[in-house]
């Protein structure tokens, strides 16, 4: 049987609005220092909580595999994340998980809740599509991470 990692399986969509916060390394130094203090005081990880996993429209890119890469349009404008196509909706050591995927002990097999589209980007990465906020006619850019 031939597998096609880019052909999504039919699945239900449960849109959820989530507030995200910019990747820490792209924040002003003083704010990063305050976040580090908060992390030490609360034992939370800002990076895990600030950016949701899974498919999403908008939001921020999590540059967790590399340092942030400047996404600049040919017109000089900073580009914005339009869409994330993710291999997983949430990770095993998750910080973000849809309420609908709350373990009940009777859930179907694991991949169907964590990977409902069954799309695999690279070795389990995400595909980010960036656009220029100045004009939809300017070429988009993609990054896989
Ligand atoms: Zn542009």
C-alpha cells in the first residue's frame, strides 16, 4: 500500500481561539529577564505555554529547533505567520491539548487523537506559511521545522 503523507484523512474540526505570545528570543531583553524570573518562581516553561501546537491560522512560530530566522518579504516588510500545518495536534508531554481529546480511558487508538489528519511533515515537523502583511500579491514563504 502506497502512503501519502500529505493527503489528509477526513476528520472533524473543532476550532478553538487561543491567545499566543511571541517566541521568547524575539522579545525585548528586559521582558525576557522578567519571564525567566517568572519561570524560576513558578517552575513553568514560557516556551511550552506561549505557543500552541497543532494546526492553526495565525499565531506565532515556535523556533524551537533553530534560532529565530528573519522572515522578510522582498519588499522589506516583516512577514506574518498565516498557517501552520502540523504533524501532531499535541505532544506526548503536552502542554496544549484540545478539550475534546481529554483522555477518558475509552478513546480510540492514540494516533487518531494526536494526529487526526495523519499528515506527516518531514520527520514529524510543522510546515509554516508566512505572508507579507503589505500585500497578498507578494510571494509567500515556507519553513519546515
Ligand atoms: Zn511584501
